[in-house]
């Protein structure tokens, strides 16, 4: 009987293995199942930290190429108007010079001031219409469009570059609707990875510094929490690096460079200081600077997420300690009240 029972179990096991192998072969031969498996694996990879980071970079590059194709070939009449106003101003100055006596300084200054004032008013009008001193090809170059894409889905919104066509505005709305959730996913995943890495490094450094004390005591080491000051030091060092970098590249003073780094990493994006906007430095590799600025801001957002995760852990620990202290305080007050009540009853 035992042998027959064992043989039955072996037969059932072999039947299951044959059934599973048959199902696996059916799945492998089914093209739809192959596509589904590939899609599942792709989605699972995209939800990892490497996948989300690559997806954000790819989304920014895709947006840059799209905005270049939409806005890059649009005519900008304000450039031609400014050139015409410049020529008109030169003509007015020449007419003033030839009409007035060269020894009549006051009359020449009045005529020249009138011509320059007209030119100034015209340039102000064209600046409000979008003129920024750049030629057609520099306005929507790939690095500039890449920075615009970053400012859209990270919600920084510098405002120095704006779409002027109808399709460009529609594309910006659609790009932001899909890009902001992607950025939030990147913010959460990257913050978790960097927080784990920084926590591991801090723990190793702390254990090395406390190794001698641990030898003297036999107590188990407590859980190490990264203090908020360490996060502030990391962000301070990152902002200081960006301050020096942008001050050297953009000819800003250190206060303006720090101001730009802090407002950008905090996603304020006032837009009065933007890398690559200095038209006097347009021939000294400002396109490369824009790409490096893109990388700096993207990594900075990850560090901000890291500090958020680490500080949240500190706040949780402090809140648990505060809860414990409050509970102990109320318990002590209760015991004192009970003791006082018993003494009064005894009297």
C-alpha cells in the first residue's frame, strides 16, 4: 500500500511538471504572451531607480527635440525691428551731426538725446515682445530647449524662454501634465536611493569613530540616525560648488550665484538670473554650460529629495521621543495627584 501511494504521488508530481512545462511552452510559443511578458519586465525596470532616472533624462531630451521642431523655426520679427531701429538711430545721429555746428555742443546733445531716447523706447517695446538679443538659431538650440523642458516638468519655470506659437503652448501643457508625475516619481525614488547610500556612509564613518569606545563597552550599538546638520552640510557644500561654478562661468558675483542656486533648487525660479542668458558671452561655450546646468539641477533635486527623506526620519524619531516624554510627564502627574489624594484622605 505504501509503495502504491508513493507511486501515485510520483505520478501526480510528474503530471504537474509535465503540465507546467506544457503551459510554459504554450506561453513561450504565444506571441501575445511574449509581448505581455516584455511589457511587464519593461514596466518593472522603469519603476527602478535606474529606470526612472533614464526615463526622466529621455523625457527631457524628447521634449527638447519637440520644442526645437515647434519653436525653433518660427520667425521672430522683433529681431528685424530692433535692427531697423538701430539703423534709424544711426541715421538720426548722423543727420544731427551734419545739421548742427560742431562747436554747438548743446544743440548736438539735445538732438542726439532725442534720437537715443526714441531708440531706447523702441528696444523696450521689442524686449516686452520677446527680444533677448539672440539670433534666430540661438534662441531654441538643443541645450536651451533642454533647460526649458527641465524648467517645465520640475515646476521651476524661469520664464526667460516661452513658447510663442499655438502648438508650442499646447505642447507645453501636455508636456507638463505627463512630466510632473514623472518628476515626482523620480524625486521619491532618487531620494530613497541617495538617502540609503548616505545613511550607509554615515553609519560606517560613525562606527569607525566609535570603534575604540565600543571595545571598552559590551553593550549593543544603537540604531544610528543621520542628523539634520549632516543634511544641511551636504546641501551647503552643493550650493557652494554651484556658486563658484556659475560665478566663474557667468561673471556673476557670489551673492547672485548663490541666489540663483538656492532659488533653482527650491523650485522658486524667479528667472532674473539664468545661465546662458548673457549674450556678451554667447561665443564662449554657453551651450555646454546649459547642459552642465541641466545635470547640476537634476542632481540637486535628487539631493533635496535625499535630505527630505533623512530629515523626515529624524522628525519621526523626535516625535516618538516627544510622545514618550509627554506620556511619562502625564503619568508622573497622575501618580503625584493620586499620592496627594491619598494623603488628604488619610488626614
